[in-house]
């Protein structure tokens, strides 16, 4: 068997949608599984020199976990990954790896996640649920599987919406700054004031309208009182760029746990290049999620 999966980068939270909003970006990792090649793991692209090649990477361990669910050991196989999603920048690289592993495991063990034969209809809800269980972040797993703009509910339900066709996302990546999700989450308060909860609920509702029907509302909707200030305090150079963008009218938020920023080009405020030490990507929104290709 030779099978390739393609999984998009994702940006979660989107300002007020903490732990529930996510959007898929047209920047994809690809992983190829080959059961006829010499066993091993190889990488190219982003993080290739630091990712493990001994089977302890997230794709391999997720495939193994999928086998454990059905009491099946993976056969000898070769994995080759082509990575375009930067690591530890808030763009869903971990979720992309786990979704890739779930998809490959689903096909490799000749059955779907719920135990039926793999000839049955592909079930994205089951794929997303298992990926979220393994990786712990449904707000990234959901858009990686479904594409578009997704709302991941605490009970596991995912609702997908079509983003407005005029959305023009811009990803600003600090080249020398990383922020592991565990560190970013540790910085957050365990409880929030009622006024802050109401603030975020109102802005999250407006954000749904902005993303799907009225992009001109983005600058107003992309406000948050639950997580962004604490995370930006950990990366002062990123905070400075964030504040400069907001001051000039550019809609901007922390991408996931950061440190990357997700901004949007709008009619009266285009996203500038922050200069040396930053990478600027304009990937577009990806309307479809993960894909598989045989051969």
C-alpha cells in the first residue's frame, strides 16, 4: 500500500473564540505511507532536522494508537513527510500530524474509526473526534478535517461554516521566537470575570458574522479578554507588532497559542511587512480539509 495524506495548517481561537473557533489555511503538510519500501521515517521542509526519525513522531505514534484501538500492530512501513507548517508557531502543526496519523491508520487497518470496513463512507466527524482526543485541541483538529471556518463545541460537536470569499488572511511568523502551547496555556488565569466572559461572548458572535458575511467587521470583532494579553506578554517583540497593527486599523489576532499572528488585509488597511526577523505568508483560506491519495 502507498498512500499520501494532505492536511492543512489551521489558526485557532481567532480572537474571542477561545478553544472553539478555527480556520483552515491553504498551507499543507503531506505524509506518504509505503508498506513496500524500506521501513523508516524521513522528513523534509519545516523542522526536518529536529523531528524524530525513530518512530516517536506524532504521525507514527498516532498510527500505532489507531492500531491499538483495534488490537492490531502496524506492519513495517516507511513514512515520508513534507512539512510546510512551521513548528510551535500557533499554526496547528501538531494537529496536522495527528490528523495525518489518524487518516493513515484508518486506511492502513482496513476499517474506519468506529470499527466498520474502510469501504464504508468516510466519516470526518469520527476522524476529527479521535484526532482531538489524541492531540487535545479540537479547535485545530476540526478545521484540519473539515476545512473552512469551524466551531468546535465542548461536547465534541463541530459546526462548519463557509468563510466569506473576500477574506484575505496574512500570517506573520517571528522567525526566532517559539511558544510551546503548554507554556502559553500555563500563563492563563484559571477563572475570568463575568464582564470579560460577556465581552468575549459578544465579540465571538460578531466574529461569526465577520468571517462569513461582513469582513468589514473584523477589526471590531477581533477583540479578546481571555487569553491574548497573557500570551503576548510572554513574547514582547510580537506584542509590539500586534499593537502597531491594531493601531493602524489592521484586523489582527494571536494565531492559536502564538507566537504567530493572524491578520487580514482589508480595504483601508493592508498588512505591512514587519521587517527583518519575520516571515509573511498569504496562504488564503482552504475550503476543504484533509485529503488522501492512493499510489
